[in-house]
C-alpha cells in the first residue's frame, strides 16, 4: 500500500493499465489528477472543447484497439463529452470518460456549488455501458481496473467514472490494481460443427464483415479463401478484408445489387455486425434459414435477424474453430469429388465474383457520382496503409464509403449509428496520435466541420502531418435535398461558410483552396509530409451544391 491522493491514485491506476495519453481539459475540480500526470509519464493532449476530447479518444481507440481516455471537470464539461460517449457506445468503442463529481457530503438536492447539475452520473449512464461513482480514495484503482476489464470483456463500450472532488485531494492508503487478461468467449463445439456442416454444402456463400471482426482480419481472409466466398463489409467493417483482394466486393451494403446478392446467397456468414438499419438503407435481405452469425454479445445475436446458427464468442476464436471444422469436413468429402467437379465449381464461383463486383461498382459509382473525382484523387494519393477519419457528410457516405478502397482494419473511422456531426476532425487527430507513422486523412463536409473546427488548434499544437479535406456544398446538403424531395419549403440549410483556408492559417495550420479535383492529389501528398496540419478546401459539383448556390445568389 502507498499513501496517495485521490488524483495520484487515479493516475497510478491508469498507468498500470498502459495508459500513456489522456485527452482532456483541466479545471478547478480536477487539478489533483493533473498534478500527478508528469510523475507517471502520461502525455496530456488539450482539445478546445470536451466533445473534441471524446471524439479524439474514440479515434485513438478505434484506430489502435487500445482504450481511449478522457478527463474533464464537473458538470458542463462532462456533459459536453456526452455526444461523443453516445457515439462510442453505438459503435462499440472502448473509451473511459473520467470526471470529478460533487463532494461526498454534498446535499442530495444541491446547494448551488460550482458546476453542480442535478444528477451527473445518471446523465452519463444514459450513453455509456455504466457510470460508477467511487466513495473512497482506496476504491479508485479498483474502479479503474474494473472499467478496463469491462471494456475488454464481451462487447467493448465506453465507461464513465465519477470521483467526488473532495476525494481527489484526500490522502488514503492505496493498492494499485493490475490489469487482468480477459479470455475469449467461445461458442459450443456442437454449434460450430453444425455451422461448418452447413457451409460445406453451400453453393453461393457470402461473408459480411462488421466492426466486431476488426481483430480477426487474418481469420476472415482464411475463411473467405477456404469457401471462395465473396466478401462484403459494413461501414465499420471497411478495410478489415483488403478491398483489392480478388474476393472483395466492397464496403457499404446500401446498394440494390447488394440486397440482390444476399437474397440469392444460400449461406451468409455475418461476423461482428448488428445488421443495422444504419447500414442496410433499403432494408434487410431474406436471411431465414441461411444466416450464420458470429457475435461476442449474446444479447445482440438475434437483433434484426434471427440466425440459423448463432455462434456467440470472440471473432478470432470462433472463426479459428470454424475453419478447423471446415477443414475436417473437406477432408472427409474429398474422396467423393473429382478434379473436374472442383474445376467447374471454381469457374462458376469466379464468374459469380466478377458479376457481383461489377454490379456493386455500378451502384457505388452511380450513388457517389458527384464525389468520384474527389474520392479518386484521395485514393491515388493515400498510401495503401492509410487511415481515413470521416464525418456524416455526403462526400463520405455516398462518395468514399463504397468508392475509396482501404486495406487495413480500423481504416475507416466513421460515426455510424448515432451519426454525430463534427466527428471526423478530432477522430483523425486521435488516430494520428495513436498511429504516428501511419498516413491519416480527414474527410469532412463544410457543415459538420464547423461543429469541431476549433480542434484545428489542437492538431496544429501537436504539429501533425494531417490533411483535412473539406468538401463544400454550401451548407447542410443532405437535409436540403430531403426538404426538396418531401415537397416542403427549403430553408435553414444554406450556411455562410468562413474562408476555410484563412481560418486554418489563423489556427496555426496550412490552408489551401483547391480549384478542382485534379489539384487535390498532389496537395494531399504534400500535406502528408508537412510539418503541421493542412486544410484542403474544395467545392463539390452536386445537386445540393448547385441549388444552395442558386438560393444564395437569389438573396
């Protein structure tokens, strides 16, 4: 045991779990924790808003697989981070949110103390896996250890710890709790054997890769090759299966051809995906009797579609066992097949793959038409191991999702599900901090970037070589189109945007106005080697942009 303040106990507990970076903003109530950071070698990164801290920690965690950590002060500060917590919860991202709380002896109905809110813990509990308020200095390292264990067990989700502000300065006898290695949950052998038997006779199998497969890239590849199965990816699964692989169809399952392909399949292996309406814009295909579902969360295994074979467990462990059982099944049936049959089956599979990819590319290019030149320029400039942090922008979900090939797990950071705006920039900063040697690019719309544009100052302070491509359609283009398509008055969507390159320079970045897509590729390459972030501002040529411009000119 050691005599430590609550702030020291907190930081010691974080350090024991390998934390070397914290995103946060110091305040009157959390200074005891800040005082302890230098002694434990923890680097602090200062966003300009707590929402930016949350998204940066999300990008850090999403791109690296290591939990992100956010430290705020009380009340409005932690509430500012709540949207980021909700996004992390939706996308199963492990982020630890830490804040002080009212003192232990604080009156239950309040007395007007600085930053007091009605029920801080309850507010956070609504958007995280759980919120816990410690009640002693000695409990702090245990609470930290329990949070990390929770984020490493089952479905990873954010956690909130609240430490009464008087405990942060109080001295107590503390034992730092070491990390615990969490074992992988494993589906029963009989269920895996049954799934393998179903796959062994499938003639038209497909794989669907979700974000829950991010640690199982090798096993996904082995399964696809063992089955000669075409591979589709959800938004969060993009890049887990390299998109230049001969069996890769593409990422994004919102296309008519994708729906048709899954309707036609006689076996579908869905790995780590909710089969969410946020991915399946046109509705789910018919999956009855043919869905083999792998998910670490037993409460999600029947969500949206009930599988014929439910394999609850970690994707690495379950896929490894499934492959072993497939191999055994293949060995048992090899004597019953001949080379001519194998060759005929391979030829049919190859023809099917060509047709699937052609149909997918047609749909993707039709949907992403206005942004194809921009996306193609990004694809040509971004190295193969690149990471893209995207926002809820038309250039991202219509343009990049299905048309920008990526080839590594956790390569496409996108706010799926909750769909917050302002995610891309701070998430890209977090990804670059976690992966300093990797090329990272931010792709944003002009509306969403304004939610967190102050974080350009954070990126500049860190001297990150970070291209930030802002694709401008004059406002909230998607909402403008929806208003028009509903036959309703179009208003409140055309925005007076700043001079983005000038604003970037004012915040310590480079800023470049890009006249057309032909200039973008070389500008990205320059930005990837620059000594600070670079904002690259380009106008899109789309229905929304044209109508927005016409509306502004009519004023």
